[in-house]
């Protein structure tokens, strides 16, 4: 296991491996604090972050034809 579960494989709400430059950009360029960054990386990333709807693939498949963001999130799996 790595230092945190956020590294490695993508999960429905976890980002997986991140470029360290992206972290610096979010902290400095977007004014995020450590708490917000941690929440985003561990609880609000990938499927949930891309779709802005759900991290549940079944829900996303049901909405894929209605919502472009959902369609892009589902397409990222293919």
C-alpha cells in the first residue's frame, strides 16, 4: 500500500495518480486549502468529479444519453 489510498488505481471517487504540478496548481493557482484538496482527491474525483452527478456507474449509465458530462465520464471507462 502506498502512503494514501488516493495513489494507484482509479476508483469511483478517487483520482488515482496525480501529477504533483496539478496539486501545486490547485493549492496556489486556485486557492484551495489542504482540507479542500484532500476532500476532492479522496471523495469527489473521477466518476463523481467528471459527471457532477454520481459515482455509481449504474446511475451514470441510466443518464448517459441525457447529460454530456455523464457521457464523458462513462466514455473515460472505455
